[in-house]
C-alpha cells in the first residue's frame, strides 16, 4: 500500500531554514519522480519542486528557485526539501507526492490533492 509521510515542519522566523523529510513506501521508489507540493490556508495547491528517480534531474518553481533544494536517498526511500531564506509566503502545509508531472517533464496533469499524499507537514513563517 502506497504511503507517504512528511515531517520536519515547524514555526520559523523569516530568513530561517528548515529541512522537510518524506518517507515513502508501497511503490517502486527508485524509479519514481518525487515532488513537493504545498497548500496554503486558502487551500490553493502549488507545485514547488521535483526530482527524478535516480536523482539526476531536479526542477523548481520560480517562487522557490535558489532558496529550496530537493534531494533523495533511494537506499532509505526518503525525499527531502531543504528550505532556506524562508519568507512569510512560504507558510503552508507541505506534501510529497509520487504522481505529479512537473512542468516540462511530460503531459501536464491537474494538480489534485490525493489521500496518498499523507497528512503533510505544517511550515509557518512568522516573526
């Protein structure tokens, strides 16, 4: 059974850093493009980053490029999001997903939150 479990969210001041983690199980993790998606309090979903199965390719939204870094450890079935220079606008619930097609990597798909994405982890940027 597919499971994704996010962790690492916290309350952080503007300019601060956080590292989010996602534990994956129940599917062939090593070949799956993994992504991070966030949901604001208004419930809008925003794709922010993806990493290819072998970790060779990464892509970021303009809103986080240069501040966030996605990585993965296929030996541990883990994907990470290192977040730096956090801004108020980064406040959201962050989800990892194995079924998102990032821009330019294939046929665009509607971004729809699924139960398989797990509970997410809350990141709050506040002074």
